[in-house]
C-alpha cells in the first residue's frame, strides 16, 4: 500500500471519528437544553419529557443512524441543519442579532458541518472500497 493511500485512509478515519463525536455532542446538547429549559419553566415531568424528546431524541436517533449508515445519516443531519436554519430565519424580527448568531452557531452549524463530514467520509470509504476490489 502506498504511503499516500495510507495517509488518506487515516484522514478518512479521523473525519469519521470527529463527525461521530460532534454529532453525539450536538444531540446531547439538545437533550440537555430541552431538559434544563423544561425544568426551568416548571413543566410537569411528562411535559419535560416531550420537550426533551421533540428535538433532542430525534437528533440523537439521526446521529446514531449516521454512525451506522454514514451517507444516509449525513444527509439527514445536513437537512436537519437546513430545516433549523429555515425555521429560525422566520424569526429574524423577533430575535436579537446576538440571539440569531447563537442559534446559528449552536443549533445549526454543527448539524451542517457534521452532515458534510459524514457524507465525505462515506464517499471516501466507497472510493477506497472500489480501489481494494479492483486491486
């Protein structure tokens, strides 16, 4: 195996590891946000569970899908990031500029970046697999 191919395979593994860590951290952040804000608002336990589940659990399931099926999960994460962006763009007048930056960098950007990383990792894995078969 050539040194360049070995370096490329290590880079692809690194991309996959970073994507997995960030995806799980992002999903857990949503779960913690839902839990803390639900408790802080004085909601009943069932209402807190619904508040945690509605974005957090969905994002956690998507992150786990991406862990197993990188192409599908990466696409789903990217689309979720785009959907969050579209939702918050409708609130431009209702949320301050600083609030919009916070939402973009905390809620949207991780999903977009991780989605792209998973898709890149999946594509690279397919290329390496094709090279191994033809060699």
